[in-house]
C-alpha cells in the first residue's frame, strides 16, 4: 500500500510539472506572437475582358414630326369628326366652326365691292364729261384766237388809212377797242381751257381712287372668303391624333395666337428621344455612339437608336447645364408612345479582350512593411514617371512588388492595362490589414482567456 501511494504521488507530480510546462510554453508563445507584426492583404486578379465606357441620361419620347392644329378664326365648334388615336389623311376635314357670322362678313364685303365698282363707273363718267369740257374750251379758245387776229388786221388797215384821211380818228379808236376786246376774250378762253383740264385731272384721280377702293373691297371679299374657308378645320399631314383639346359647342378665340385644337403625330413608327446630356459628358457623345434605352412600360425590353443631333442650346436648371441630344428610334411594333420617359445608356468607347485591373488596385498605397521597393512605396502617388501608374503585385511568398503600368480606358470598376509587367491571373493588392502588439485587426487571442483583451477586460 505505501508503495502504491508513492507511485501515485510521483505520477501526479509529473503530470502537474508537464501541465505547468505546457501552460508556460503557450503563454510564452502568445506573448511573443503579440509582439510580432501581422500583415494581410485583400487581393484581386488581373483578368482579360471587355471595357465599355458609357454615359447615362434620361429623356422623353416624341414623334419626329408633331403638328399642332389650330384655328385662324374665332367661332363656336359645331362639328368634330375625329377623336384620340384617330388616323387622318392630309386635307381630311376633322372639325367645323359655325360659319354663319363668317358668311355674313363675306356678304358684306361683296356688297362693299359692288358699291366701289359703281363709284368707279360714276367717276369714269365724270372723266368723260371733263374731257368734253376741255375739248369745248379749246374750241372756244381757237375761235377767239381767230377773232383776235381778224380784229388786229382791221386795226392795221384803219391805222394805214387814217393818214390819207379816208377814215376818221374815231374809226381807229373803234378798231383798237375791238382788238383789245378780242385779246381779252382769247385770254379768258385760255383760262377756261386750263380750268377744264384741271377738272379732267380731278376726275381721273377720282377714277383711280374708285379703282383702288374696288381692289380694296376685292381683297376684303377674298379675306372674308378665306376666313369662311378656315371655319373648316383640315388635317395638315397624314398621321394620328394624339390630343383633342375641344368639344362641340366650345368657343375658340383666335385673337393674339391660334388656339390648339388637335395634336397630330406624323408617323409613330419613327420616334425621337430628347435626352438631357450633362455638360461633362456631351463632348464624348457623337453620331457613332451606340445608344440603348429602356422605358418603365417594358422594363425587360431594350430599345436601340442613333444620335442624329446635339443641339447647341444649353438648358440650365439649378446651375446644372445640360444639352439636348436627339436620338432617332425605330418603333415598328408601336410599343413606344409619345411622352414616355427613356433611361438612356450611350456607349462612348469600348475595348474588347484586353487586360484589365480593378480600380481598387490603382488606388491602393501600402505601408512600408512587407514592401520590396521602399523607394517606390515612398514616391508621391506611387508613379515612377508621367503617364504611368504603379500597382502592387502580391508575390507567392506574400510580399509586395511594385509594377509600373500604362493605363487605358476605364468603366469605373476596372481599367485597361495598355502595357506593363502584368499577366492574366496576377494578384494585385487592393487593401491592407496590419497591426503590432495586439493592435492588429487580426490580432491573436489569449488562449487562456479568449474573450479578454490585453488588460483582461471583455
């Protein structure tokens, strides 16, 4: 019995010594591991793929040609022959205004024209009478001219005979008086001719005025006739009625501008998207850009179009400047409807089957620990020369090696590697987790108290 107790005591002592040694070794290892630096990197692989750069915008769908049909005259709508979605042909009657007032205006204009024509005839008769008066005055003047010449000859004969005593002085004076009377009558006749000619000119002016009034009244008749014709509203183009703004009995007033009665879209199989492009993106968009868009009515369908125009008129809303891009779209199935909102994606550049790296790797800058090229790590921006960029390749042993590459197109997530010492499958560092003396995010826990910190607190 005593020997068995001694053996049991020795075993217990050996086990206690062994347990103490194990605990001491664990504590020593934990303490040593807490003082070492731990470095861990998040990584992403270099891959071959496609880089597509796109810009996004929103816009509104509309028909290529949309005509607002209005009324040039005021009146009451008496008849309407079309409704929403009605197909119409050019020249087809789509509505009528009450023509009674316009018809009365036409009859009044015609009466005014007849009155003006009658005044013209009267003025023409006055011209004929004035011409006859001129002719009569000229004939009377000619008669008095002959009488004056005869009186002058008589005066000369009497004047020659007075020296011979054949006639008396009284005869000479009588001949002189007759000559002076004939001269005065001739002068009066000339004045009458001038007066008749002036009356003729006045009569001719009245004829011209009457003729002008005739032309004016003729124009008034044509205007009234045209207005009466405008009481019939016709479709200006072939198309579809997409809006009707009036009803029978409604009065339209065409005072300062023509009221819009109907809206007709020419061809809904050809549509346009008016997209608002941000000023930062408008320089990248052009006729060669591939454009795709979706509408909320058909979220699973993708529609395609082509940029036909970028309008130079900028729109500024809350200090945001946008330009309108016109995108032509075919709509053979008539799924797209005017006014729909289009979510546009335009491809402005693409590279197919190129070497790509994640953009996170381009932004990564390591700490000095674990870096092979300390000079490169310390260089500003991680670039060795202008036009190049430095990324950090993870070696097999876990260290980092800087690699200088030339960059190309980016889509916001990955960037094209144009040249450099990288191959598909290479691992690049995109982030780093490191610590010292238990401050690391991946610090080793206390094996005795796994939930305790350095101070033994939870």
